[in-house]
C-alpha cells in the first residue's frame, strides 16, 4: 500500500461466492452458531447479497467451489500484487474499476 501525505491508501477486496459454496462451507464448519443460518438458508443466503458486486473499485477473490484457481493461490497473488503496487494479473481493468460486466 502506498503512502501519500502521511496516510495509507486502501483497497477493497470483494470475496465472490455463491449459495452452494456458502451452504457447503457452513455445513463443513459444523459450528453451533451456524445452525440457524442452515435452518433458514434461503433467507440467510438472500441477506448475503451473493451476486452483488460493490459499486466501488475493487479486486475480486473467487471463493466459489467452482473457481478456476484455488483460494490460496488467489490470495497469494493478491498479496504479492498489493505489495508490488500493481493489480494482480487475474484482475482485469474492468474489475479494478468496479465494472462487473467483465469476465
């Protein structure tokens, strides 16, 4: 992250998911605090706004079970890119500027 006039610039990272992945991860976690979420999963998943990308410029991590790249590799790429002050190769210019019409 860069410094300018004594302040740090931030970056928004949106974690993309879907209902199938969310249900799978909650069930696999097997925690008591998730039982109500699983019992009313349709309501819970709707409240998560899973398909709504942020309007602000952001980088995307694809957390879906069907993601082409592992979560670990995506996070490592993102950390390296932020450390080097550049967007990761997997993040398109459209994604950097908050345009969700990209790939």
